C-alpha cells in the first residue's frame, strides 16, 4: 500500500478516535451535571425536612412548656397558704376559698362532685352507649377539671380579683378547652359534643326544673320528652343561644316561648310555666330599674 494511503488511513482513524473521545467527554459532562442537579435537589429536600422537623420540635416544646407552667401554677396554688386577714378585721371566706384551703372539705367536695356526675350525665352515658371504662375515664377527667376550676376561683378571690376579670376568664376558658380536648381524645367526640350542648342550654334546663317543681300537686309532672322540648324551645327563643352562646334566662322572649309552650304543655303545667316566666319578667324589670337609678 502506498505511503500516502497508509497516512490517510491513520489520519482517519485518529480523527474517529478523537471524535469518540470528544463525544464521550460531552456525555460524561452531561451525566455529571444531571447528577449534580439531582444531588442539589435532594440536599434541598433534606434541608427542608430538617427545618420542618425542627419547627415541629420547637412547637411541641413550647406547648409542653406552657402546659407545665399551668400545672406548676395550679399545684402552687393548691399548696400556698391563704393570706392572713388584716389585723382587727375578720375576712369572711368565700365557699370556694374555704373548700380549697381545707383538705377534708376539698376531698368531700370532689367525692360529691363525682357522685353527682352519674345523676347529671347518666342519660348521655346511655344514649352514647359508653362502656364502664369510658365512664370511669370521663368521671376522672371531670372531677380533676372541677378541682382545677375550684383552685383557680379560690386563688382569684384570695387575690381580690372578680371572677369576671379578663385574666381569670381567659385562664378558665383555657382549662375548659383542655378538658374538652381530653374528653374527645380519651373518651370520644360524642360525649364532648353533648356536654357542650348541655352547657349551652344549662340556663334553660334550670328553668324547666323550676317549672316541674311548681306544678300543682295531683297534676301530671313533666315527662322527659316535654322537658327536652321545653329546653329546645327556650334555647331557640334566646338571642345569645342563637348567636352560638349559652342560654340567658333573663333574655328569653317569654311571649314567643309561652305561645309555643302551649303546644307542649297543658293545664297546671302551662300555668306553672306562666308563673315562672312572670317571675323572670319581674326580676328583669327590677334589675333594669336599679341599673337606671345607679346610672343617674
């Protein structure tokens, strides 16, 4: 083969080899770039996960610290001695303060509270089909909650605060919210919902109980169905309840309520309703009169 041909073949082979190396280099660079992008994205995802985990840990620590602070406050209030009365003056103790400061009275109060839970909430236990274990858990939570509320009230009164003080109201609401959260978690959402409804209609239930006690002897007492209907009827005729709050017996539209009660009650029952409603009307007008007088 001529030397020129050999040289051309060699040059061609060299160019092909060079092109292959160049192409391999490009492909390797592309692969490296893609790998770098993937690694960068993975690192960013890991960093995001770490930040979220750190945020969750910080939130849990904050919640735990707040709860621990509240529990510490409650325990210190239970153990703190009552402030001595000024010399020469006898300070009558509020029942809540007296009960909270006397271990025997506190124990008796809590036992009585727990015993009354079955009477007060027995119908809810039955309607929800709660097991004995669920009932015990609920009554444990309810008794502890009652103890906490009594402690807070006693502490507020001992410090000269009104129970309407915004700080006390906020602390009491926080305690109530935690109580209902615990019930939902440990017992079930059904009882939490029914308890909330019971609390909202408590004013109406008290009125219905008073009606039942006023019905003339020998006349039929209110049935469970009538009582339930009256509670709903009174609640629906109360502006505060319609706005999502609780029944205020002093704000019930008695004229409308009486007209509707006529389809639920009869005879002595309706007379007792009218008599009790009249008492609330008079009490409301008396309160309004003295309020106007004090404002002059």
